[in-house]
């Protein structure tokens, strides 16, 4: 028995000895030293629009600029010789712009989370003074972040885009006025004068379709054509930008254009956003009975030869059924105008081009606070219920087709330029947004999705990324740089960490 116990004691001593060596003293993981590969990051210049600037929550403000993806990239580039990265920082964290002490309409303070959804900052903290004035307190450049929110592709070549005199004709951009080296400067010119050794050219083409989309395709903001000379058509404009930036063998990264209709600005408001009880539904149906009968009467008149077929050549029973308005107890589709329907007002002035929305229609995010409001305080005239929503509130399926066709054309041009130039790496923003809108993406233990407020990647305006989304974007740039130019940012751990970047900004941020 003593021999048996001695054997067990020796066995336990051996077990704990091995356990201490294997688990108490783990081996340290040693990452490789960061190398730049064939790229020169000593003078990094970022060229682009809203994403490049760090725009989020419907505004540009200091904290968001500091979390812009180019600023995040510059921190990694600084580890291998990158020089100071300069940005035209705003004066505060309120957002909004003023000119000569007066607020510029359309450039309001940022959005914040109001408990149920996005609300204007001033509804939470009260009135504020917008201190970022484009005329009286312009920062001193040059700036290596040449991101100008709202810029379309051709704006980067326009030599009046920073001229205050052009504000009256809406051919100047207040953000660029504030940072331009002169009233006749161009965005590309101010970038090139700094002699970049590395550049990013991001989201060019996004605003070329976004303006059309956020205005519901109502004709006030058109899609940039693919064809046309530099400064007019997208294809030659983009080629000119890349040719200029890569002159002398300078390397850089470009992005393609996402399908913007996957953004929560267009997917958050449901088409059936009108809740009704049975009594209200019956009351509305009674009010629309004459309208519905009028549609059928016109078709019957055309079929009987009483109304010339030429007055509405494509009008048929399917369209009658599509246009008839019917409400039920529960959720109901909003009432909208549809310019693709047959124009019947010449036959019957009361038969306007209205119908109830379907799941194929996309309502823009601001419609959330407009649906259900009254016209002139009249309780009988309710927007989206008894009064159809105007074109600016809705993207019809035909308008969505226009956006996709333009996006596909832009991306084909971008891919061709990138594949033919050995100094260009390409980041697939289109694929990233598609993944965000479907399965989501993994980022340091977080799952980012393209949902408003809760998704973790998109800001409160439903279009632009939040800080964590920009950090993820920066890492995708670093992956592309590694793959194209032989650097090792990812392998060396020189990347952004999700937990270092917030998903929202407090209303108390000043």
C-alpha cells in the first residue's frame, strides 16, 4: 500500500509540473513588424465626399471628423513614416453651418437619438448658436483631408465650387468655401498641390445618385450621366481624377459605389405605415368610393367607345385595380402619387395619379414624421391617408431601376480603371453595404448591420456611417492596401479596433 501511495504522489507531482508549464506560463504571440510594402505613406491625402470628411448624423462636427476613416488610416500610416494629417475641423460638436452670422438653410445641427428615433439636437438641449461660419472663421490650410460633403464627381473639377459668390446659384458648396485655398480653387487642385505620395479616392459617384434618391426622384436633383467629357460625365471625370492622382507612379485606393437604396434612409419607413380602426377605415372608404367608381367608369367608357382610347392608351383593368383605394382595420399602405400611371385628369379632373403604396415602393426617412400630419390643420386632410404623398417622399420602382442602372454603369467604369492601373487598389463598398444589409459583418466580436439606430454601422441620418462603421471601413482599406502593395497592416495588428469607436454621440457633446 505504501508503494501504491508513493506512485500516486509522484504521478500528481508530474501532472502539476506539466500543467504549470503548459497553462500558467502561456507563450506570448509575437506579431510581425509593420512594413509598408511598395507604397509610400509619407504624404497621405484623402479625396472624396461625405464619408471622407466623416459626415454622420446629418452633420459635420469635430468629433465625427476625428473619427473619419482617413484620420483612422493616418494613425496607422504614421507608424511607418506618415506625416501629420490635417483636417478642416469645425468649431464645435453641434454641427451646422452659418454664413456671416446667419444659419445656412439645409445645413442644420446634428441629429441625436431621442428615445424612439432620430431627432434634431435642439429638441433635446434647446437652442444653440451655430459657430462654424464659412465666411468669418475659415481655418488655415492646406488640408490633407479633402473630403467635401455633398460633392458629386464633377464637382471635384469645378473651379467655382469654393466661391461664396456662387452660393446664390447653388453652384458652390459651403463646406468647400470654408476650406478652399481660393475662390477659384478645385478640390482636386488643392489636393494635388500638396504632392501626395499616397491617396484615397472614396465614394466618388455616391452623391451622383444619392441626390436623386433622397429627393424621391422628383426631378430637382438629377443623376449624373455616365457619358460626357470630364466635368460632365462620370466615366471621363473619374478617369481624369485617377490619372491626375497617380501621375508619377503615386499609389492609392479607390472605392466603388454601393446600392444606396439598401441604406436605412430608404428601408426604415414601412409602406403600410397607416394604422386604422374599422370605423375610420369605413369612413375613408366611403370618401374614396366616388374616386374608385370614376376609374372604372373611364375604362368602361373607353371600352364602349364613348371615350377616345387615345386619351389614355395604356389604361386597362389592371391599372384600375392598382389605383383603387381601399382601407381596412389594421395596417394600411400610405397613399402616394405615381407619375408612371396614366394621366386621366383630361377625362376627369378628380382622377389624379394616386394609388396606395406597395412593398416595392421605398419611402424616404423624413416621411416618418410627415405621414399623418394634416394640411393646414384640417383633420380631413391627412398626408399619406386622405392626401397622397408627393413625389419627393417616395422612390417608385421605376426610379429605383434608374438608380441601379447608373450605379452599375459607374461601377463598371471604376472597375475598368482600377484593373488597368497597377497603382490602384479597389475597395468594394458595394459588396460591404450589401453584406451589412443582409447577413451583417463581424467586427471584433460585434455584428454590424444596416439598421437605423440598432445596426451599429450607420448614423442617424440613415445614409452615412457612424464612427464604428468608419473604423470598419478603414480596416477594409488596409486589407486592400496589404493585398495590392505588399504591406502587412492586418498581420501586424495595425488596424482599428471596434471598441475604440462609438456607435452614437451624446447630445451633451459640445
